[in-house]
């Protein structure tokens, strides 16, 4: 099996930000959503330095990267649990030019 088939490239966006601020994360299929939270926290240094990774809420979405849709109006968003496997949540590689994960900070 090739490395590409063992990983997913996900475009993430912090809730409330414009899609022009989307950022990619590569993660192995054998990892969990908890691991994805850790990768996001690392990628968003120093912005997320004051937040524990487990306090982030992640939502699976499929929205065009050209659309700026208010979070409340995003159809078919799914809150991800830390124990879920990436291989289950993202069984297929998401379509190109889409946002795949919305990252929600904990309330202050």
C-alpha cells in the first residue's frame, strides 16, 4: 500500500475565519481524532498555545474553499469524538478544494 493511501490531507479552518485562512494537515489513517487535535494545535502555534488540544472541538464538513458560509448555515456538519479513527471519519479522501474540518476553540 502506498503512503498516500495510508494518509489523509485535510483542510482545516478555525471557526469564524475566512476560508482564505484554511490550512492543510496530513494525518495517518490509523490515528484518531485526538491525534488530529494535537496536529492542529502544533500547526497553529503560537495562536493555540494557551489551549489544551483536548479542549478543541472538531467538526467534519465538506464546504467549497471559495465559500464563506456562517458556521450555523453549514449543512451536514458532524461533531467528531476524540476516540474516532481517522480511517472511519474520513474513509475516502475528501474532494479537492474543500474545507474538511472546522476547528472550534473552547469558550473563554
